[in-house]
C-alpha cells in the first residue's frame, strides 16, 4: 500500500448538496419478501416495506459474514471468472479511482486494485458492518503495492460520496438484492465521471442456478416454504431476459452489454457442500430452526438426492450456476 494514501472525499465533508426531504430509499412501494435464497429471511410471502428489507438484509449479512470468511477460498474460486470479467468490462487503467458496491470479501475490489496500480484507489464497500470488517482485514493483508485500498460501510442506494469522482463502479452479485436496483444504479451514475463505467454481475434464471435453487425447491416440495416471487429483491430479481439492460438504461447508462458466464461451486463431498450452504447462507439457518430433527433429516436427504447428478466418481461435488455480467457507460 502507498506510504501516504489519499483520503476519499466524502459527500458530507465536501458540502455535497442533498435535500433533507429526499427519501433515503428509492422506492416506497412494499415488496413481496423473497424466499430462503434471498437476503431477508424466512417469512415467505409477507409484503414488506423497503426499509424493513434493508434492515433485515443488513442483519442477515452481518450474521453470515463469519461463515463467508471461513469459506473464503470457495467464494474466491467460484467467483474468480466473474471478477475477472467485471474488471475487463470496467476498462480499468492505472491511476483510476474505483468503487466496489456490495463487496462481500472484496475479491473483485482486490483484483481491481491490481489493474489500477500504480496510483489508483479502490474503495470496497458493503451495507453490512461485519462484511466491511472482514473485507478490511483482507485488504490490510492482500492489497497490492502501488494502489490504495480502503473498506467502508456504504449504502448502495445512498452513496456518501461526491458526484463525478470515480472512474468505475463495480459490483459482483449485489444489485439484485436491493429493494430499488434502479436507485442504486442512479447513485452509481451520479458518482461516476462523465464517460465512467459501471460493471456488475447478477444471477441468471433460477433453472440455470441449481447451486442455490435446489434447496428452495426441496423446502417447497416438503411443505416448509411457499413459492418465491423471483421479481422481488433477491437472487433472481434481475434474471429475466432484458431486465438488466432495462434497469441500466432507466438509471441513465448507455450502451449496456450483457454476457452470460457459467460458474461452478466445488466441494469435497456432499457433507462439505451441506455445511458450506448452512454456514454461508443468509437465510437457510432460519429455515432449519423451524424443523424437527426428523424434518431436518428428510430435507438433508432430499438435498443430497438433488445434488447426486453433480457428484463426480471421486465424491467431489461441482454444482453449476449462471451469472449475467453487464457493462455500461455513464
């Protein structure tokens, strides 16, 4: 890291004008709460206000942060192709200033730091304090020479940063979880310089993502969960054909380009895969709490059976997923 790193200019410190009457969230419309693969919990089917979704999402990710840190190698390996594609689509150059939204463990931000060194800056951000703490520890240990990397808590829909200060905004699997993705992308555009780039990844359709969908399917089949609205904030909120391009254009970005990228979640065996899901999910633990021991066993057996097609001869498990990766210009 640079010996005398520059300080990020914050909106509040720089006199960035904000109307106190403006809503902090981008939408006042209640959302149908997503299911167990979402970031908001397990009260399926109940209409929720956007601010409640945000609060529950932060709490869920705070709780999941320890599991994510423990399983960091799994996330890094599965997400590496997507992170590389995001850095490519952002068209990063040495000296660029970059924001990562919904950074998680900062995989993509650290990769971006390599691209903007020497002289560049990367701010990795997340709404979860626990995720920011985990990202900060990793940044301290792994930030490349010649680039300043900092971790900070920021709300994607309300970025406490000055306008037109960044060359790129990147996000791996974050915007689809927001109650108002368009508001979040409008904020990204606001903090970008003219001609700056946004590069983001979301998940493709449910039927192309068995790594997460099969658990929900078994919960539904066994009567432990109701059907999920894939248009609500959650894993598949931006998975419909054309949805990602539409929200980017609505936020003011031009020439959006979307690519499909397959990823694989690889585990040593079925026991390991189950434990990974329990430790890293923001909602599966809550679903399991309501099950009796017999129901828990039945669910585990059903999930193992659903995973059987993805088990290799040596017992390793590799479950595919499809990510949509988009780039556009401010």
